[in-house]
């Protein structure tokens, strides 16, 4: 898993799922929005969170679109 984008209140998490032959069975990207638990509204990422996420940064996963 790695992070390809850090926004104001969201991140994009990318991942690849291997198959039994050592190849890639699936690729995916998920947008995660940080939420204030008291208000239920999106909240800004803190600087310490941004620092931790910077260590996980890499290029976005390439996803093939269905036809």
C-alpha cells in the first residue's frame, strides 16, 4: 500500500493484490476522507499526519478501464 495524493482533508491510498503466480491480480485506489468524530464533517490533515504520509508517497496506480 502507498499514498499517491494528499489533499486538504483526503488521501488517495493505492494497492496491488498479488496472484499465486507472483503477478498482479488486481490494482485499486481508494479515496479516504478524514472526518471529525464530533461533527461528522471532513477535517483538515494535521502537519504530523502529512509528515507520516510523506514516507508512504509514490506514483498513482495505473488502472485499466473497462470497455
